[in-house]
């Protein structure tokens, strides 16, 4: 079989990034349209780690306003459970590592479907209002893909898999990503070209992709 020489559009996102949640439908549509010309991948950027980890109440005031801005500029809606229960209670733990590990686990099974799954993770957090660090809350996503719990949970507990996830955080730092979501084109020779930093609507990002493809 011939090697796949397509360039890869890599989105650097964070499961807890509200703008990334709003970007999910944009990325899903881009993959539908350009999936024959580009490979697609999503890596986690590690937005909330270290001493930034804590209860949602620490940032509830900011999020209470920020989610409305995301809704105004994207097609996404935050769920009633998240807004009226999780956000108000403020007891959920906000840490990027655990939901990012969920994405890493999934890529071990279906890397070609990582775009849709990354958005599904965010639907659980910002749509259904789950506590992001509770692995059990993500199991229905794996069940829907016929991936059994007995295979998922050992991977989530694996130090090797955790290191894979941390390596993605480090990659985002090496690329000097300072706004999520960010899109990077990684060429077949390994060179990376920045495409966007921060949320962009479909039409604007499509222009940039087309310019790259014809360039």
C-alpha cells in the first residue's frame, strides 16, 4: 500500500476551552469537505494544568459571561444542565488532563474519527454538564463506538498513555500556541505551518485552507 502523502490539518484544542466547543461544528464540516485532500488530527493543549486546576467556582464568574459570547459568535449552545446546575454549583473539578486522556485513549482505537470524538467530549462537559475529571462519565461515548469499558479503563490508568497526553501539551508549547483553538498544517516532511490562532468561522478558515492547497 502506498504511503499517505496528504498534509495534516492539526487542531490544537483543549477540552475545557469554550471557543473550542464552538469550533467543533466548523472542524467537523471542514473534514467532510476536505477529508480527501487533508488528513485531520486533534491534539490537546493543556490549558488548565498545575496550579490552575481547581473547582469550577474559581472561574464561574468568567465563564458565566464567556459562554454567552461564544454562543453569540458560533452555532453552539451550552446545555441547560451545565448552565443551571454545574456552573451554579461550582463543585466540578476543572482540569485539562483527564478529558485530554480520554481523547488520547480514543485515538488508540479510531484516530481517523478524532475530530467528531473531540467534540463529543466537549458535549459531555458543556452540554450535559458532567464533572470533567470523572472518567465514568465518558464511558457512554466509548460504548457508542462499541469499545468496551474493560479496554478503556486500563488505558486511562496507564502512565504511558498519560505521558502521550502530556507530550501533546508539550507539542503545543513548542509551537508557541497562545490561543485555542489553533490550526496547524503539518506537511509530509514534518514542517508545520500556522493556519489560525483562536476561533475562526468556517468561511474564513476555508479561505486559508484553499490558499494553502493552491499555493
